[in-house]
């Protein structure tokens, strides 16, 4: 059965608004989130419940807890009976965030026939060309992974394979939410929050930044991407959509982070080639500078076209609001805690000292 149970027709003032906002608004819908205990999935489940929908989360529960407002079903998707508790129900919406092709395949096989709409959370990492700015959803993709299970080295190809599994099984009932860099409170990757936390920690002391004035960055707040996902069935969204933040120079992002943090010290812009020579990693992980990527090979990574996302209802809060909320979260978690991404303050000071020595020699 592939129709929404309750639909109220809404007449919008013009064709463009109707196409962008969708013509159907649901009353209470049955929503299944495959996951719902970790960061983005939990936010989707919580917002969906706050919208008045009946939400069920199917997960092992090892990465956190589902929101109190939802029904939680403990289940292992890799087990033969992993979907038994939910396969005999009609679902107005199913949301899946997995990047393991085998799990995505088993989900659409068990639940697809009784799902009215399906949102698969993919990634802008599926695109093969990271050097060209302004590419839309029609850009060339990486080759799909052949295997049913993937490691992090296979992430891009695994997401491409998962997308194909979903679209081949569900056709025009499926939306592919290609997420860009996600930021916001509770970020388990520690990437976006590094900068506002470091500026707050440094106070009046110097902070090392990469000298990449032309590098673009797009960060979308986790709450904004979740809101789009929750409303995607109402808008009858299908196919791929780049869900990315506003395109800004990385230097602008850092300046705004410094302002929110009350930073009054100097920013020391360091040659990216020198940073690489010192073993500093771009983007993420230990001993890294988060959000920094080498140019020109990554000139398009943070510059994806967002027209379809905006046309299908994506709204984004101001960057300053996200930064303020992230700073509050970082303070609560500890500015000097061990992080998954970034330089320690000691590593940063040592690099600043070596950089200063190199300029004097």
C-alpha cells in the first residue's frame, strides 16, 4: 500500500511556491527511523515526533538512546529476523542512514513494499570530482562498491551502491539526501566545533589557521537537515538533493567563529604546504585542521550547488546561531577534552613556534 493515510490539499499562491513546498501536508503519519539513537537519526526522530507523527526507531541502541517521545525497538539489522518486528506494518515514511550496502538491501527488501516514501541519507562524498565548484546533482559519481560490506576507505563507493539499491527498488518513492558537512550541537566527529572551541580556549593568545583564503566551506546545521528530512514526504521529494550549508570562504567561517567565541588574539595564517610537511592532516582526525582541504584539488568540495535543496524546502539558520549553540555544547563537553579531530593546544603552540622560527631563518 503506497499512499499516505491522511492528506490535506493545500492551495499555494503560485506555481513556483507549490513546486517548492509540495501540495500535500500530512496529518499524523507512521514514521520508521532505521537508527534514531545517534546524532542525525536521533534528531530526525525527535523532530518527527514533535511534528505529531507516530515514530518508531529500530536500532541496536549501542550508540545512544532514542528520544523518549518515540517507540524504540531493539533489533540487529544484520540478523535474519532483524526486521520481523516492523515488516508487517505500513509506513508513511522510512528513513535510513546506513552506509553498508548489505543492510540497505535487506531494509528495502523487507520494508520497501509497504513504504509510501523512503528517504535515504547519503553524502556529497558520492561525487567523483571534488575540484570543480558549482556542480549539481547530475555530476559524475564514484564507481559503486561491489561488496555488501564496507570499511571507511570504501565510504564513497559504498554510498553510491546504497543509493542504487534504494532507487532500483523504490523508484519514485525514494529521496536521496546527499548531506554535506554537518555541524551543530552534539557532533560526534568534533570537526566543526573545533574552531569555535579553540578560539574560546585561546582567548587572547594566537590561533593557527590555514592560509587558504579562497577555500570554500559549506556546513549545514544538523537540525536544519533533519527538518528537511522530516518534511520531504510532504513535499513529495524524490531523487538526489544536495543538502549543504551556505557557501562561504573558510576564512569567513573562522572570523565568525572567533567573533562568537569572543576571541581577541591574533590569527596566524600558515602556509598549507608547510602544514603538510609538519604532518598536519586536512579535514578531520587526530593532528588535523578541521574543514581545511588542499587546493586546487578540493576547490569544489565545499562548493556544491544547493538550488534543488532550497527549491524543495531547505531553510538554514544563520551561521552565528549554529556557532553559538555549538560553543555552548563545547563548553559543556569541555574545551580542553580529548577530541576526535583537530590539534591539541600543545601541538598548536609547538607548530606556531616552529612557524615563527622558519620565518626568521
